[in-house]
């Protein structure tokens, strides 16, 4: 089950390095996020998109700790736009496909945790604007 947006946005039949990959890479670049060494270099991998959310969350927390409310709000908007316009569009169908194909108990548990994380993110950022932050 390829964990890439470019594949999953086409109901599991898309190609790697598709339009979604370019969009994600551009979004990462704009947000100043760099892929970690050894990540494989394909930015629309599910795990890298979750890592991007973690990066934004940590950056927002740092801004709040410094009292930089406007910066924190801007980071929240970046996160919300990424979730609404991209990740939430393909995550649930992908997780359903993973569960349907699972042969080990690990995968349904992983899917449940990933769903809860994404639900929590969506709830947290629900108040931010849904327009592009740029």
C-alpha cells in the first residue's frame, strides 16, 4: 500500500512524483521545512507529512513560549491549510486501504492512532482561517 499522496489521491492508482508531490514540496519549501536525511526524498509520504505537522506544532509552541502570538497564529494557519487542502483529503481513504489489506495487528492500531492524531489536529485548528496563509 504506497503511503504517498500522489498515489492515494488517485484512489491508490496514481503515480509517484505526481502533482501532489510537487504541491507538498512547494508547501514544505515555503514553510522552511527540510526533509530529514535518509527520508527517501519523496515529500508526500504519509510519515513525512506527519513530521511536517510536528514541525509546525513545535514551531507554534516555541512562538507561544516567546510571546509571539502573531507568529503562532500564522503557523496555525499554515497547519490548518495543509490539513484541509491536502492531508485530510487523502489520509482517511489511505488508512481504510491499509486496514483492509492488513495482515498484522500493528496496522489497525497504527491506523487508529493516526486517525486520532488527525482528528485532534483538525479540532485544534478549527478556528483558524481556511484561506492560504501565503
